């Protein structure tokens, strides 16, 4: 079907707006599915792959958080890096991230993080995409 340049431009713009709305909606849904207790943030089995992680993390008050538990969320290395940046300004001491899509680079990021901050006392990365030869490596953190 033939369309003018103006019509094609409008269609492309509407698709972009819809994609942006979907991203915002996914951030809001993820935030709503997240459980908060006095000092902990929990999210179980909600796919964060298409979520703007910064927008998601901005939805929470980080002043009181001490425990972050994201289980089966599909968290990826680039998202994990953003999460670590948030942790620098918090009292979080436990980071539990089993059953995600983290690679060996995230293990390296944790080790580097522990060089500049001693706040993390517990880190769990079980059942990610980290090779078994590295999965049992225990580094002194904190």
C-alpha cells in the first residue's frame, strides 16, 4: 500500500510513542509487583529484560533498604551495573540475585565494587550464566 512520506512519518512516530508507553508501563508494572518491607526490596519471576532499569530503580526510596532480592527476573549485566551504581548511595548489605541472566562480567563487577565499598556482606549469584568453575569462588567482601 502506498503512503506519503508524511503518513509514514506519522506512523513511525506513533510506533515510537507506543514503544515508549510500553516501556513506562513495564516499569510501573515491575514496580507494582515488587514487594517492599521495612528494609528490603523483593521481586520474583518478573522479566526485567525490557524494563528501563534506571526508571524502575528510581521508583524506590533507597534510604532504608538493606536487602535486595531479585529472583528469576532475567536481570542482565548492563542492568546489574546500574544496580551497583545505586548501591553506592545506600545501606544495602545483602544482594541476592539467583536465577537471572548474569554472566562472568557481573562477578568481576562485584569484586571491583567490593574494592571501593565494604557495605556488601552477602552476595548470591546462584543459577546465573556464570561458569561453574567460577561459581564457587569465594571472595572476601566487606
